[in-house]
């Protein structure tokens, strides 16, 4: 090397380092014993609070996860409620439309029934009139047939006319009875 260091000096330097290290470890162990004996009670409180804080943080994290899950569930439930509300309003609109259509159809049905009943009464009246006319025509036809065949002769006997008038009254009564029976 560049210069020669005496061996005594090297040994003394190493010995000084060893002695310093030995003294510092002894003083450190003595001071830690002394510090352990004079431990501050606030340190215990701080340690317990730190432990409580760590426990509280872990609980907060787990509760935060649960809250997030519950918020997702709530959001999905709200979405389902909105869908159901939409379906309900749509169905309510259909029901309202159907009920108004039903009311209208009931009114139309009532009108048609009254119109049909009026037509039926008119038809019955016209049928009765037709039957009356047919009976009158049948009587007129029968009398013309009888006159044509010569069975009825009004010119020959006045008694026959009175008798014929009585028979005509009976024929008229029969026709009136038939019209009353038809009605």
C-alpha cells in the first residue's frame, strides 16, 4: 500500500470499535430495561386505540361491501318496481278503454234491442193487418164465387137476403174473432 500503518495502530482501532460496540449494546440494554420499567400508560392506550382502529377499519370495509350489495339490490328492486308500474299503468289504460268500449256496446245493444222490439211490433201489426185483409179477400172471393156459381142470388128472394145478411154477420164475426185471436 501507499504507506505502512503500524500493526499496533490497527489493533488499537479495531479494539476501540469493539469496545464502543460493546459499551453501546450494554447501555442500550440497560436503557431499554429502564424504559420498560418507566413505560408511559398512554402508550398502552395508544396501542389499544390503534388495535380498535384496525378492527373498526376492517368492519367498515366489510360493511361498505354489504352496503354496496344492498344498494345494488335496491336499484334492481326499483327497476323491477318501475317495470311493474309501467305494466300496471298499461293494463289500467287497457281496462279503462275496454270499460268505455263495453259501455258503448251496452248502449248500442240497448238501442238495437229497442229498435228490434219496435220492428217486431210493427211486423206483428202488419201481419195482423195482412191476415185481416186476407180474410176479407177470402170472404169477398168466396162471395163472388158463390154469386158466380149461382148459389147466392140476391135478386130472387128478400128472405134469403135477410138470411144471407145473418150469415154474413156470422162470417164477419168469424173474421173478427180470427183477427182478435191473431193479435
